């Protein structure tokens, strides 16, 4: 699996509880690329992330998604993860009674497979190193998974998982929300430390602020459940300065949310 | 059930037990009195569980078992429940008889007593007379307590003198072996003022020994400022009726912690009642019950606050699979005069299959104004959002479910005062969940 990863999304439609939210998403993310998705609230960005990861509530009704040529949509959630997909969630779940480190070790071993488990020493070494880089107190290793974590601590924990699991395609859903400026820098440092041709990144964000620290190659505007405009980093800067009205005007969109006709 | 079928043996059996144990005459008299009461007394009344058809009669009341010279003579899967085997202060009882006992010299020199009940009654009669079925469990509460009083054998008398702090847990292993076997140990723990003690009791049967009867009783006396922790783990067979009554009294500033793991597969009555008598007393009750197949369990934790500034916390959890059924009763009673007391409860049930049944039944009875109390109860299935989250990191559904269940039970299991015993319990749980 050393060749550069490639995620291809073609005409993806998805619904939740019978309501169509994604209405034809097209996108390709390759190793070495950083894509940013920006867009107003309620336009379907998190839905895209969830549908790609395989959240059971989201039903894909049309389109195809491949990771390195393999049909992603046919895989179970855990298979997608083992194939190299990672989603840093906007609202990660809390799991009582399962320590962060037990969880991480199970995840790593799930990927490595039976008979090839990581040694405890090596695991601890890796974990220590990454927690240090993310400036996380070591007590987070033995705390129950996300339980009672502050918003910012949860985000940092998502990035920690990403760094430990070494995915091929990483989707980050508002990893910057709720972070103070120092935390944002730390998280960005973590993400940047991973960037290489072996990793493709899809970042969902509302703010240019994040993009100052993690430089995108492509910026996409999401409205009405699909990508309506794409460009380079300058697009994000213009959105930050002027908002979304000009995009809507340019494209003749009145209501950008997904409730309306496309 | 008709009166005639309450007992399938006669008085001579009771006399036989007393003769074997060479206990003082007053004990035999108490047995005989209790035995007469058995048919007259009703079965215990349990909240929300009907036990009329449970089998409390078809068992061998007493079997004598040969003593062993070393723990290594026990089968591997029995030994597994004893931790720190080389140094352990431990008593092993098989059916009616204590077959092994060891108390380190260091503890003996400090005045700690750790013997079977009959030996204690011979050697320290006054002490046993004071605590044995007097202020804790009464002989005539119901048919099962009378049956226990008539037939108990083996048992434990654990006495910790004033100010003595015992650093390592004392262990009891109660092994129910063979078809229709019975064991009825009576366990008494007395912690004198400012002492400290942990006691771990395992009630086990080996796979294949399915039909049997456990009717045990544990009385715990926590004196002023003493700190006591008692963990019991039961894992008995599918046709077994597993009854344990626990009763404790906590004096001024005493602290008691109960950890109860009910992993038996048959019919379970697990009762735990604590009286917070003295000012500032505290009790913490943590229970888990795991049921598979046809298991039925009634787990009742009751706390009575009598003293001022007393505090209690009940944390009860249940995991039900197959067509198992459990009810978690949590009863907190704050009596008039127990001002500034605090009683908290939480009961949670996790159901793993459509035919499983489980309920949490919180009861707060408060006769005093100046107190705080609260309860939380939930009954549910594995949270799909948690499952999705774990799976999104590559963990298989099966493995993720295991982690979630383990986590759910960890609030209790992690409190057991031995990591190796915790590990054995986790293995046991995983084995049960797999089958
Ligand atoms: N489980 C659900 N049930 C009902 N509606 C849903 C569900 N999930 C998403 N939706 C709806 O789908 C739309 C898109 O939601 P989504 O979370 O994808 O938006 P978003 O672009 O990520 O917004 P934000 O920027 O606020 O995070 C919203 O109108 C939302 O209410
Ligand atoms: Mg979102």
C-alpha cells in the first residue's frame, strides 16, 4: 500500500430518515493534497463526512466512492477505517469505562491484525511521543474515552487518534471549532507533522484561521448538499472577508441549506 | 408450595452437622429451633420477582469433603480465583466443609482471627455469640434464613482488632461441587474501631456442575472509624439457585464498600442491606449482574440511614443477554433524625438481545427534611453512536461491543481489590458473552 492514496467521490447522494441531504457530490482527494470544504451551517458538510465513514443513519442512495480503487460504499465502517480512512468527528462520542489508551491499542491492533499486535512498550513510546507533541497531559491516556473531556480536549484527542492510526485519507470535521488560539496552533502542528504524499486531507471548516496554519491546496464551497464552487486558497480568503452572499448571487442560489430544491 | 415439601430431610441431618463441627451446644439448639421454623415461615418477599417455583428443596444438605494440604491440589480453574497464591490469607470451602485455611503469622500475631465459624465458636465463644445472627441477619426473617440457620456449615469468622490495618485482602473461596450439592457458609466480619480490612469472597462451581444450591449469609460489623471493603463474586451453574444475604452495620465514621458481581447462570437472589447507625458513617454499594440464557436475578441493595451525616451511594449495573431477566432494586431509606444525610443511587441496565428483560427500580424513602438524595435509572441497548465511533477506528463490531460492555461493567469490576481477580472476572464475562 505504498502508492499514493486516492479517494474518489462521484455524484454522491445520501439521505437521513428519508430526507435527501447530499445531492451529487463530486470530489477527488489524492495523497499529498489538502482540500478545504467551507460552507454555511446546515448545508451537508458533516453529512458528507458521515456518509463517507459509513454512519448507520445515513443512507447512500446514488453515486460511488472508491478508495484506492476499492468500492468504499460496500465496506463496513471498520473496514473503511482499516482501508485507511479516518474521520476526526465534529462531535465525538463518549464511551465510559473504556480508557483512551485501551481504545487506541485496540484500534491499532485491529488494523495490524491478529498475530501482528503492537508491543506494549512500543505502543507506550509512540503514545507518549504524540501526546507530548499535542501538549496533552499524560492523564488523558488513562481517562475514559472522551468522557468529561472539554470541547477542545476532544478535538485534540481526535488528532491524537489520527496520528496514532496513520490513515491514508483523513477527514477533519471542524477540528478548529472550540479551540483557543494556542490549541489551534498545537493541533495544526500535529496535522502538519503528518502531511506527506502518503496522506490526503479533507478539512471541513468555517474559518480561514485554520487555513493559516494548515495550508490548503484546494478550497471548495458547499451549499445545498453539494460542492458549488472550487478554487485555490484565495477563495477561502475572499469568503472570510465577504461571506457567502457573492457566491450565492453568482450562482443564483437563494436558500443555501439542503431543505430546498437544488 | 405446600408446607410438606419445604424440607426433604429430618432433624438428624441438623444434629449430624453439629456433631461433625463440634460446635457448642447453644449453636445446635439455635439450629434445631430454626429447623422447626422452616416450614412455618414464608419465602422472602422480593420486589418484582416471583420465586415461588424456584427450587429451594432438592439438594444434599451436607457433604463432608477431605481437607487439602496445598492450594495446588485444587483444579486449575478453581485455583484461578485465588490471587497471590503463595502468600494468600485464604480459606477454601467445598460444599459443607472448609478444606483449606491459611493465615499469615504476621496477621495472627496482631490478633487477627480467621477461622471457620465452629472453630471460632469453640475458641472465642463470647465473640461469636455476640455477632452470629443477632443484630444482623435474624434466624426467623423468612424460610431461607431459617434454612441457613439450621444447616450452615464451614463459614468464616474474621475478626480485626482495634487499630489493626490489614494491608492485603483476605480471601474466601466457596466451591460448590457436584450435582445437587449445597453450601451454606455463614461469614462474619468484625472490624473493630479504626481497623482496616478487605475481604474477597468467590462463590464458584466448575462447568458441568449445574444443579446445586447456595444459601450463604454475610454479616459485616464496621466499628467506629473502621474501613472495610467486601467483594463477592458469584459464578454458579445454570440450574443452581444462588442466594446470598448480606447484612452490615456501620458505626460512627465507619466506611464500608460493597462490590458485588453476580455472574451466576441460574436463579439469583442477591440481597445487600446496610444500616448506617452511627453519625458520619458511609457505605458504597457497587453491583453488577450479568445474565445469559434463562438466568433470573433479583438484586436488591438497601440502605437505612439512622445516624446524622451519613452518606450512601448505590451503583447497580446489569447486562442481560439471551432471555435473561434481572431486576435491580435500590432502596434508600433515610430515617427521621438522620439529618444532613445524603443518599444517591444509580441503576443502569444494558440489554443485548430482544428477549432479554431488565429493569431498574429505584426507591427513595425519606422521613427527614434536612437531607439530600438523588437517583438515576436507565434501561437501554448498546448505543449505536458509540459503536459507530469505535468501529470508525477500525475495531470490528464484535470487538467494539465487547469494549462497550466491558466499559459498562468496569465501574464495578475495576473496584475489586486485585488486578488478577479483575482479569479472571473479565475473562469469565467474555466467555459468558460469547456462548
Ligand atoms: N440525523 C438527522 N436527522 C435529521 N436531519 C438531519 C440529520 N443529520 C443531518 N440532518 C440535517 O441535514 C442538514 C445538513 O446537516 P449537516 O450536519 O451535514 O450540516 P453541516 O453543513 O455540517 O452544518 P454545520 O456547519 O452547522 O456543522 C441539516 O439541515 C441537518 O438538520
Ligand atoms: Mg457539521
